[in-house]
C-alpha cells in the first residue's frame, strides 16, 4: 500500500469516528497499525482473520488498507451487514459463519499473519480452547490481537457509581462478575489474560490499556471540542503502556506472537536477510 493510500484511508477512518468514539478506539488502532507494520509480508498484503468481527468495524478499514480480510462470526445477520458495509466501501471481505473454536476446521492451520479476537473471550464457553484455535490459525511469525473486558476497571466503575458491594464482588469473583444481573460473563486481569495466552503456546509481545480515562469523561465534553479530544487521545496513548494505569482500563489489549521455529520465517522473507 502506498503512503498516499494510507493517508486517504486514515482520513476516512477519522471521519467515521469522532469525539468520544474516536478517543475510545485510538489506542487500539495505533497498536494494530504497529503490529501490521512489524509482521506484514514484504511480498504483498497481509492475511487477516477477524474472529467475532461482526459487521466489520475492524475488517472493512483493514481491507481498505489493502489487507486480505476474513471475518468469522456465528451471527448470519452480522455477516450480511458486513457484506453490505464492505460493498459500500468498495472493498472485499470474506465472510465465514462459525465459532472461534471451529477456526482450524473452517480455515485450516497457519491461515493468517494476524488474527483479531476482540470482545470474544468473555463470552465463549472455553477460553482455553478458543485460544488454542487462534494459535493454530496464525502462522509462525504472526501475531494474535486479543481485546477483553478488564476486571479492575469494573471494580472502579461500580464503586464510582455507588455500588460498593458489587465492586467488592467483582474484585473477589474468579470470573470478575458482580452477580446474576451482570451481563458480562467473564472479565480478565493482566495476569489471567497473559496466563491464558501463554498456555496456548503464544508469547506475550505487548499489553495496552484501552479506555483508561475515556469512559470516565462525559461524551459531550469531547464531541464539541476537538482540542479536548486530541488531548485525551494523547493522555490515553501515554497511559496505555503505563505499568499501573493500564490495569485500570475498561479493556485490556494484548498482542501475542507465535514464535517461528529457528530457521523458519513463517513463509515470509526476512528483513535485512536475517530471521526475526
């Protein structure tokens, strides 16, 4: 993809997400661009699989950037909306119906340079089995992007809302839930997420906090003030990798690598003639 095309796509993305919405997604998009720059094949566009990608909020912009994108989702209505969205944007995105654990059967092994699994592990029956499927799908030398709900943030948010008993339950419950009325089946801490990823045979490469402050700021303050939005994005970006503040994020974003065996470049040419 040329730099000119990249700037044009970035401009379209900015128009789609403004104010509070843009602030909430900025850290995640910055991280994804960095991962793609790091692992992108030199011989052409990357293969991206978006598990639970729904209507294409990530898939369509990634396709606009020139990548070959496949969305795997169990909801046929979401896949239909994805196809309409892709057509309106003038890109092609492959839609496949299925669950995360079915990835090896649906796509085969080593199918992608980058696998996205955003807001999925909270809802699956067996997160370990889902992570094993993600590992099988990503090529050696590729990466998996995992986004989950943060347990510590839920404690903070329930306490700030005056629900102190709920906050204590979230803090002590192994699944990070405050009770039967909690719509979130499962939340993660940095430790539990990292353990899950390592257990699937992946190496933790990066960990970011997403929406550390954004959910605490009234959206009206950002929607009408571009300067405030930019300042908050800068703050979120700096705090995203802070060893203390990132644990307070509404969502935790972890990038994990599937390490290529010694001498195996995962099907991609080396940079500078040396294996990475």
